[in-house]
């Protein structure tokens, strides 16, 4: 009985989590990547972990599809620690999180930071759009990202707006290409911008290909049409005023002509009458 209890006790102790990630009781820190979470191979990335002023140690972990790995330890005292990742490569893509330790124990783990590394695969996809690059507000467009490389997934991103990216699984065409169609619309004036797409494999979704060539889309908004309508209405008003002026001049001319004719008739009548009197006087 005693032996069984000791065995169970030892077995239970062996099951206790040694990873401080599971033992957190303090508020979770904030994690952030600079210059951003979408980086190109070879870049330097700083990952900051913001804890509390009494923090004595910080830990940085990376989670991939296969495992969780401890990446770096910082013994910086204070509310912030910065972890330097030099020359980012294929094995640096994944989900990062951090935690800190004080005299009261370990914190809860931070939210996940997804660090995506691009430029790993040299076969960059191509990007096209239908019906055209210049569209009007309210129209729908279709982006096509395609490649000869057998990527599992394609992702379409508007430059500067990674959070609004679109992801589609690739489909093999009869021509042997792999492609994904992205239906976007109705387009608005804010939809204008530069787009690009990437390809990646499901086995490592945080490691992408080189980007496609950039494709610029311009959308003419309804506000522009309204302004154009207002502008074109002004010449019509001026033309109307000009027409009224011409009409008034014509009326004045006709009135003047009538007066001239009447004056001529009166003069002729007066002259004839004077001539009659003159003849009678003889």
C-alpha cells in the first residue's frame, strides 16, 4: 500500500508541467515585432515583450506545427525586453509568444504573434486581374494568382493591409498550372491600391514564396462622378444666360427697327403734307 502510494506520488510529480508557460498566474505581457510580422528572408527582426516593472526574466518561445521551442532568454529587469532575430530564415517562421517572471512567479503567456517569412521559395507566382486595372465604383473584379509550382495555397494581399488578406487553396488547371481565383467587390474608391500574391505549403504556413510582381488597381468613385456633374452643370447655366442675352438683343434690335420704320413713315407723311401746303400757296 505504502509502495503504491509512493509510486503514484512520484508518477504524479513527474506529470507536473515543467514549462512555465502552463504555470502562469500574473497578467500576460504584450508581444510585438518590428518592423512588422511579415518580413523578407535575411531581414533583422526585433521582438519586444512588454511585462511589468518588477519583471526579472523574460522567455521567448516559437510554436510550429511540430513542436514548441524555447528560443531566447532575457535577464533584462524592467517592463520590457527585446529579442533580436538576426538574418531571418526559413526556420524562423511560426507563432511566437513570451512570458516574464517576478518574485511572485511566472506570468501567463502573451497572445500569439504570427511571424511570416517571405522569399524562401524562388518560384514566385504571377498575378492578373479581370476585367481591367481601371474600374469604376461598384464593379467586381477577379484576381488570379497562378504558378507552375505546386503550391497548396495562395494568398492575396493589398500592400499595407496584411490583416485584410484573402487565402484560397490552389486548383490545378487543364494546362498544368496551379491557381486560385479571388473574387473582390463591389469595389469602392478605398479599394484602390497595389496588390501582390504569394504561394506556400500547408506543412509550413508561415513560410512563403517570393511575392508576385505588383499589380496596381485604380477605382473611380461615385463622388468623382458627382463632382463632374456639378462641374458640367456650370457651362450649361452660362450658356443659358448667353442665350437669354442674345434673345434680348434681337428683341431690342427689332424694336429699334420698328421705330425707324415708323419714324420714316411719319417723316414722309410730314414732308408730303408740307409739299402740298407749299403748292397751294403758289
